C-alpha cells in the first residue's frame, strides 16, 4: 500500500494536490455537464481544509495540445468547486512561474488555490524535468488524488512525486482498494460484464480476469467479433477480422477454466447508426446482411440479468450498444438499473460506463464508480500504474 495523506502532518504546509478535474463541458455553452469527478475529490480537499493546509490544486482539462485554449480554462471548474464547498477558490492565470509563486505566498491556512490548466504547457505530458521542478517548488508536500491519470507518467503526477514527499489522496486510496479487492478478495460468484467497441481493447483484461471470474457476459461492438468467430453473420457490423482466432481462444479458455462466457442470443439491428434509423430485434442466427448491430436484445438482457443476479461481485466496463443514440442505449441502461438494485459489490470501471451511470443518477447505488477509465482497465490488467508506483510506500 501507498502512504496516505493521513500519515503526515499537513498543518501550515503548502500541499500540491493533483486532482482530475477533466470534466465534460457543453460545446455550446461551456457549462459543466457532469461534476462527479469534483465530488469524488472533495474528501481529500475537506481533509486538507480541516487540517489547515495551504492547498494548491492542479489538473488538466481537455486536450489543448500544449497551447492556451480559452474554452479549456479552469474558471468554470473553480466556480463549481466554490459552489460545492461554499468556500472561496482562488485562481491564477498559469500553473508555474512568478505570478503563481506570488499567489501561493498569499495563501493562509485552509485556503484553496486552483492553478490554470496544466496541459497549456507541452512540457506536462512530456514529463519535462524542469516543468516538474517548477511545480515542486510551489509546495512542501505532494498528494496524488487523480486516479484518472495514474496510468500516465506526466510531470504533474510522476515528475513532481520524485521531488517531494509524496502521498496518496483519499480518492486514490479508495480506487486502489476497490479495484485491488476485485483481483485478490472478490466474493464469488464474480462476474465481469464487458462491452465497448473492440476486443483488442479488452484482451489483456479478459486474460487477467479469466482465472478469477465465474461469469463473463460480453455485449457491445466487441460481441460482433465473437459472434463472427462463431460463424454467425453480423451484417454490416464492424468485425476485427484479425482477432477472430483470439476470440475463439478466449471462448475455449473460458470453457477450460469453467467460466460461463455469455454471448448475445438476440440483438437490436438498424439500417443506419443515427436517431432516425429503423430498427428491429433479430436472433443472432438471423442478423440481416444489410443491417448493423446497435444493442443487445431483450432475450440477451434476460440472460445477462439471470446470471448477474446470482453474483456477489460484479465489475462492469463498456456499454452494451450505441449509447449516444437513446433508442440504442436500452441494453446499457437495463444493466445499469440491474446493478444499482442488486445486493452485491458493484464496481463500474470509469469512462463512458461511469458517465451513463452518473447521467441516470445511479452512482450512489453502486459500491464504487471509478474515476479512471483507462487507469482502471490498466490496473485490472495487472499493469503497474506509473502515477501510483512513484508514491511513497507505507
């Protein structure tokens, strides 16, 4: 385990906290569409406020590619954080340099300063040592609470941690515990419900979970490759042809490991992938050649439901259909509703799956909703996360 922020005296200290405030913004109004990542970081922020630290928050927002992009400034984030904490949030127009040092010098115990978007500097993603040093000079202690970036070695979560006494924030601790328990301490029956577009994105995850899970339901675009590998016609659906042999190997491996791998029995098919498209239900043995698979069908929802209801632990990553189009999001929504109402440990693996759970106001009904899509997958694949690895050990 990593040393927790609770293990160190923070009163009067300048504490640089890497948070993940990379929130979805409305492209028209620039308003925040989902603030769950800010809410997830509040326990660490409150801990530091109550223990009278001088708090310096830093984050990236969007993909400005090392340039200043007005629409990706941290101002709306600071406003929302102020609303949620009912505290003043000080801001500054950069994240390093003399004016930032000046703003930090003015902080009193319990004050919060939010730095400008880290990725306005190309040096951040390059883990530039000089940029890391400039960030480190702002503080006495470093805290990483940004699980969403833990799978990357950037200046603000890797370079800085090498230069300052470095600790895990309360959110990072919670993420490592919830995901770590899946790998080492899951109550059985244990299911991994997997969706999303590509088998290639999930190969390592499936291989790492194969000996650990009992049930493996597969939906989403990736199911088309599995169905095609089993000689079903999948119409116009995208198939990773070079992964069909691998899909068959996974099916064989599941059989050998006594894992119940569940593929769709029926699907929703449409003549186009847009909200005007005509759609219908088709059994997997009769998918029309001129149609796309866009969701799992009612029989499949029933099959998945029946099996997941038996489980004490469920990990879910990846939508069951094209969730951007409401009529093709029914399978995904059915799974979200099901998990929210089960008496089981339910862990949602970040990304678009977490977004739909938040949009349905079901986050609080899950045991844990990860704030890191890529990071949660990498962790469950058994990979070392650079942003975690670099922190001080207990």
